[in-house]
C-alpha cells in the first residue's frame, strides 16, 4: 500500500486525526528544516486549519477525496493566493499572488494539507538547488551532498519525511533529477496534461508540473487528480485515462527500448544497477529492443538555446517597474532598470538570460534559435519512429549520483551535461519517470528513467510500478505514526 493510501486508511479508521497527522509532519519540519533547508515558507496555521476541516468531514461520515487530508508541499514557483511566492529570488521577495495556480486550486478543493513552499534553484534554473537566495537544500540521505534541482526542496521534503508528496516543475529534468538524487519517484507527465496556469514560467514550451513521491502508486494518484483540462492554460489538454486503474497491467511482451548513447560515461555503480533492472524486466517477460538516437548529440544545445531564449522573454517583465525588485538609488530610468535586474537576479539567471537574448538578437536568430527549433522537430520525429518499435525507453535518470555541496557552483557548465538523459523528454513533450534502482558505493541513491510516447503516461507508470513491485520497494521515510510490522509502508523510523 502506498503512503497516500495508507495515511488515508488511518484517517478513515480514525486511528489518527488529520490535525494529529499534520502536527507530526510540522514537528518533523521544525526538527529538520534548519539542516535540510527544504522549506522556505512553512504554512503551519493554514495547514492546521485545513486539517480541522478534514476531521469535520470524517466525523460526518463523508468519503475522502483521493488527496484529502494528505500533507504536501509546493515548489516556490507555484502561485499560492496570499502566500509569498518568490521563486527563491531577490527579484520576487515580498510578492503575494492574488490567485492560486490551477494545481494549487485543485489541491485546495481536495482539502490537501499545504505544509509550505519548498526551496528551489532561482527561477528553476539549476540542477543542485544551490542558487536559491535562501541557501542550498541538502540531501536527507547525507547532508554532505545536495538534493538536486531545481525542485530540490520538494524532493528533500518527501525524502526527509516532511511531506507525503511534493509538487515541482520540470523544464529539463527538474523533477526527475532531484528524485533520483534523493531516492524517490519523480514523474514528468506529457506536456499539456497538467495545467501550468499560475506557475511562474521559465521556458513555456518545456515546463511541466509533476509530483515527487515515495512510490509510483502515489505518483499515479497525484497525476490522476491534477490532469484536468484547464481553459486558463492555452496548452492544456488534460487526460481522460485513469493511470491508477492500469497499474496492474501485465508487462509480458512489453517492448523496452535501450540506446547505448544514453549509457556512455556513466559510473560502474549506475551501469550495474541498470543492468540488473533490465534483467528484472526480461525475467518478467518484457522484450528488450536496441535502437539508436541519431540526434542525441544535439539535445543539450537545442535545450539550452530554446530554454534560455524563452527565459529571456518570460523574465523580461521583471524590471522593477511592472514587477519585481526595485533598487534604492539611481540617476535615470536606464540605470534603474539596469540596477533592478543586476541586483534582483542571481548569476545563474543572468547567465541564461544573456545567452537567450544573444540567440534571439538580430543576426544570430537564424544561426541559433531557428536552427534549434528545426533540430527540435527532427528530435520529435526521431522519437515518433522509435516508439513504432518499443513501448517505453529505459535510460539512467542522471549519469551521476548526487553532487557534493559546492561542486555545481565551482563548475556550473559541467552540471549542464548531467541533463543529457532528462532533456529529450521535455524537448519532445513526452512522459518520463525516475524510479530508485539502487545505491552507489557512497550509499547515495541511483535513479532509472522510463520514457513513454505522448499521452501514454499510463504505460510509463505501469512499467515503473511493475519494477517497483518486483524489487519489493518499501518506504523508509514514512511518518512515525505507530508501531507497524516490517512490511508496512509506514514503519516506525526515527529521523
């Protein structure tokens, strides 16, 4: 039984009240957050208020909605009405949205318990969660290492037992990479299935909201609740298929694609863990199909050009006049805007915006941005052809395990290379999931990625679920609620 289902079972059986459950999570946050730094804003009062409402519904004998009463966290780029939303940037400090993002609104309507807003790389630009103005988020497995990014706070909140699930955003791997680093499940759905309305944009054609959870079943529960068509998002399509209903489909005959290009340069620990996972799939009746990705070498340049170009456009409104930080002293309007942006944005955001402005500028647009868009089309066509011969693609989630603190800051360009396995799914708008598949010699988690065809999210989730079930994964970070047996998804664990 997944963590979400187990917690709801306890609530419905009245073995614990929602207020008690919420306070246990808040207590964990109080004990750990000073070290882990997963949360930048804890909404304790709001959480207890929602929990009381859930307890009233339980007392009245009403049936709980799928995510009702479940304590969760939201990445700090997801707009929350009257709750500060900063994108972990000086530029947006003090910004209190006047509306909720659609995903937040859905969770509110389900009476999910918001524990707080989580740390992230500034404006979601980074892969270590160290560019935040609130400081780095550390990995609950070992605080000498980072949690990953950009949704590092969301991942750490779940891995550190400070939330039952967390919502993040994924532009080039920002859900799957921290999930891999923290030993969790991170699911990026098909582009358009979950609304982006109210999520502060990084790169609009690549961004996608998704969940970081303790199990694949929990990821399916959250996805099914959020994948609703939203007229406020022009790219919204939603999903009419319940992925939860398809989790027990047999994978006998499932065709799993393997491309050697994805396995180049990975460590022996990661390679052996993935080989073991592949063998497990074969033993379960899946068929392995080998293929090539002709344009894989172009994936990172295409991603960086398009994402930075869209970022420079999306962040243009933060000038201190329309939105954002305003400097104290200036001589004229030109100096004011220059100071507002140079003081309000961090180095990584500035770096990406400058690159984006350059590739969109006169004389360089055709050479860079237009060529990147043409290559993007070729990559999308490559994947369409690949999925004619296989159902899902198996790759490492990340070619490395979690970085040591500070490594990404010393050589940020090197960390861009670690996105090689995750960015193809964003470029092509495909569903992709990272699931834990072992540990390296330093006892840090390793992630395996499964990529599916557009709108076949259910195939990706089912393939991941069957692997998870086969390896008999059990949660090791569930809340310390009561004494349970060894097979329970909520064992008594002292954190």
